């Protein structure tokens, strides 16, 4: 089972740009970053199915958060091909080993009649 998790990110003290897992601001290159915490609710802006490094297919998506940053992650909670653009997602902490990977789950599972 997954438990809900917040999402920590950084905001540049110089220009205000939000970034995730960066040592320098992607806009002004400042190293003066302030840690902040997001509620983590995001929206899928791109979704695809990949087969790299494993026999099973998995989802790989770009998720936009309201704080102003987009990043690549896995989305769970449905078959990989059923994660659609516009779906609302939230971060979760997966059971087992801590790999540092951010995983999101769908806030609402896809409807049964959405088969394509």
C-alpha cells in the first residue's frame, strides 16, 4: 500500500523560480535556494509507456505542479497506457527500498469505459 507524501522542492531567493532537485536555479543560476514543501497535487502534461530496463511496461509521465515546475516521474494506480494527459495525480511513498524516485498515483482511477 502507498501512503501520502508531500513533495519538497526549492525556490530561488533571487528570481522566485521553483525547481526540483537542482543545485542551481534553472533561470538565473543562483545557488541561493530556499526549501519549500508542496501539497504535491499535480496534473499530467505528457504520458507514455516505456519498456526500458524491465520486461513489464511502465508509465513515464511529465507532471506539472502548481508551484511552477514540471518533472518526469512514474504514475501508478492504473495500467500504464491508461494514464492520460490532464489526469490529476499526487505523490506517494512506495513500500520497500528507498530509491529516491518520486512516484505519483492517480487521484481518480480511469473509468471502465475509457479503454482506448
